[in-house]
């Protein structure tokens, strides 16, 4: 094989331009060399030309005794033209990036990178093309001068317009070249992001905290105009002003200043989702105008979270577009309806997490005609006013209630007037009485706790006129007898509640019951009226 290569080299035409590589040597490499042994000239296997290039020149094929080459190796001129055509096709494809690799057939380092280069192109073929360029072929002489190629292997990164973005440095090892390509790939990522349409970039910024999204406006003119395209705004006082503190100071003016500056950059752009979380006391007048500014931009979601008292005037808190509203950790005052009597005509999901809003609660249920889901979390045992223990609405279909007040009087009666309710998730102490309208209920999750497990109240028979060891769940069991799926916690099966189950199973039509400890599981599955 060596003699054939020598003959071929002696008969070929001398190239017009030739570079001398510092690692070229007349000595034959030893078998213990750390780099791959020379396996014959590269025939420039890019994804665009691999099907038309004769594979017979590779030593791995030549060592096969059954292999008979069908084509003669391409001459220097033909090889250069084939590579040039592949290069033109790669640029015409308008892929995000093209890598032009300059190499020498005599370079062992180039040869050792063959499999790596092919693997890189295979994994990134949807956005990347890699073209091989023989630096000793006169066809590439203009590119050698244009890109200032003085060594091989050298990888030149081009954008979809053919403009050079980066070039690998002087190679000292295979790992050094691979590291250079990795750095070039990072350059591609940055350039590929900039090449995306502004609408797509706006969607990407919507997934970032608003502080980070706003900071991108200093990157370039393109990014300066992208913030109005951000449809999801998330303001968190602890992240904006005090990223290394668990709590903020008592002055929230700086936080509102940042919010106001961001709204100046937004111009008149619409908002899809707005979240505001703060801990400090803020000016109620500025706060009201901020909420009004948000609601006038037609948002679909509004999420407010603060432990301090927030008074929102009725003329500020209303929206014709709002679909989802979440109020968390605070006191909200709303004692009257807006002039038209409807706060949120399109609202479908309302979530109240540890808030005190007695008047607002009534206003919301009375003035949200399309409300479908109501979630209430009142886990503070010392808070009474966070829920009225009364829910009504013909449109409500789903509700989740978590109520754990320690006041026995707060559990005297629970009323749910929800004829369209199909899903109920209820966790609380057993009440003395229930007034329930659950004719459409399909699935129920119950977690009821007897008062004897409440460590904050002595286990006496009478406490404010309420028997602390007995809760009457009979009406609740009767109201859910037609559900299809029922989930019961371990506490829900204790004592009085279990006694009520006998009435339930005598007339139930439940198909699936899930219990959460084994000794009750056999009892349920053996019941003849329980579907399996």
C-alpha cells in the first residue's frame, strides 16, 4: 500500500500553493504513537458530498481482500471542485451555521479528528454543516488568504450569510482542537439566538424573572425593543432589591420604583400574566394605580402575594379579561362592587391562600358569573376570618378547601351550595353540621380530623357548647354517596366517621374507593355495593 501511495504522489501535479506544517516529518510514526496512524488522504467527507466521493481511498477498505474499488480516486482539481460545490450548497441551505475545516492530507492530527468531526455533524445536522477544505489544494487559495489560515487543522465558523464568526487557534493537541470547537459552538448559540424572530425572543424572555428580562435591554438595540414583547411579568421584591436576604426592609418605595421603570419600557404593550410579591409596606395610592395599570392591559392572570394589609378600592379592582386570580398572604378590603356590579365577568379560577378577605370573598362569589374553580387554603390555626365556611355558585365545578382554625365555633356549620360541583378536595376538622348541595359530584377527597387530635384544645366534653370528641359527618357522607371515585384519609375513618360509613355503604354507587391504611382496605373491597 505504501508503494502505491508513493507512486501516486510522484505522478500527481505539484500544487500551486503549499503550506509547511510544523508537525510534518519524514520519519515514519511508530506504532506506539499517541495519535492515530496515517490511513491515507482525506477525501473530504462532508454531509453534502459523502455520497459522491469514492470510499475506496480509505485504508480500512483497502485492507479488505474482497473489496474492489469501482472508482478511481479524484484528482486534485476534481477534489477541490467537489469541496467548493459542497461549500456553496451548505451556504445555500441557510442553516444557522457552517464550519469550514481546513486540513492537510499529510497531517496526522487532522486524520485523528475524522470520526469526531463526522459525529459532530451527525448530531447537529438540523442546524450545522461541516465542509472539508484541503489547505494544499489551489482551489481554496482565496479562502486561505481571506480567513488568514496559517495552520491546520483550523475550523472557521460561518453564519448563514457566510460571515466569519470565530476561528480555532493554533492546535497543540487533539483535545485543544476539540476545546476550540466547543468555544465556537457557544458563539453559534449566541448568534443563533440573535437570528430568531423578535416574537420568539419575546416568548423566551417571558420564561425569565422580570428582573433578568429587563436587564437584557442593555445588550443591543435589538434586545432593547424586546421587553414590550414579554407577556408574562413576575416581580418579586426579595429578588429585585435584596437577592441575598430572606426579608426586605420596611420601605417598599424602591421596589415600586423598579416596577414603574419597567412599565415605562413596556410602553402600551399588553400583559398576559402578572405576578407581584412583596413583604414591605408600600404606598396604597401607588399600589392601587399599579393594579389598575395592569388590569387595563387586558391580562388573563393576576397573582398578588403580600403579608401586609392591602386596600384596593372598588374602582381599581375589576377586569373584563381576567381568567385566573390568586391572592396570597394578606388582608384585602373590598366592601362594595363596582358601578356595573361585576368585578370579573370572565374569571374562571379563584385561589385564596391564607388571606383575610371577608367582604371581598362575598363580592367575588356574587360578581363572577363564570367561576368554575375555587381554591381555599387557610392553614393558620389562629385565623378565623380567612374563610366564611360558606360557598355558593351554580357555575363552580371544582374546589379544594384546606381549613384548620382552632376555634370550635368556626366549625359549627359548613355550607356548600354548589349543584354543578364535580370535584371536591376537603380537609378540615369535623364540623357539627353540614348543609351541602352536591348533586353532580363525581370525585371526592376527604381528610377529616376529630377534635381529640387537636393538641391546642383540651379533650373536654364541652367546649363552647361543642362536643370536642364527636363530630357529626352523617350529612356529609349522605351528600357524597353518588360519587364515582372516593379518596379517604386514615383520620377520616376514625371513630364517629367510621360509624357513619355504614349508612354510606348501604346506598352508595361508588365505583372506586381509595383508603390509606390496610386494615380498612379489606372492609371496603368486601362490601357488595362497592364497584370494583
